[in-house]
C-alpha cells in the first residue's frame, strides 16, 4: 500500500530543503577570515549558535554550541563588545564592527562566531572578533 512501484523515482520530502545544514557551518576557510557565518537557504532560524576559537598550542579548534532558544539576552556596548546570556553560561565577545552581528543574532541567522587567530588567517580588514571569553574565569575561552 505504501510501497512505491519498482523503478519509480523516490518522492521528495515536502520540506527537505528546510532541514539542510547551514551553508559553510562546518568549514573554516584559511584564506579569508569571516568573523561570523550566516545560514543561507532556510526558511527557519538556526537552532544552534557555535562559538569557535583556535588554540595555537594544540592546533585544535575549541568552542561551544549553544541553543538559540536559551539565548536570553544580547547586551552590547558600542561597536566593540557583546554579552551573550545563555542562562547558566554567559560569553563576552570583543572586537570591532560587532554592530553588524546584532541583527543576525536577533533573526537567529548566525550559525557560527569565529575568534580571530593570526595563526590561521591573514590580518582582517573588516569586522573582527578579537576574543570570546566567559566572565568570571579571567581566561579566554
């Protein structure tokens, strides 16, 4: 009854494109620094926001993947500092040109935020994330 006839092409799912992963969310391009990656081609906002930084000593990427629904508040101080409040976890993002990131956080279209590292990218010319840290720990995270 529910089986398709043999030789017939499979029927596509109605919302198959909505469940596709965000464009470029996994890949980090070493040729060009992008302080944040935006999702493309989806009708729904992203459910997760990834905060990434490169650890030069280990040569590994470190970070957190936080749920957008648990993002309680975004506070900003001018164009150079954002505070992301995820309830039990808060992060401070420092850099320049961060006012461009705020509307993307409001819309849930930013899928990743990358801290700049001179070990990975050449000197950026536009917006840049200089540090991602957790308040109270004193250390960059």
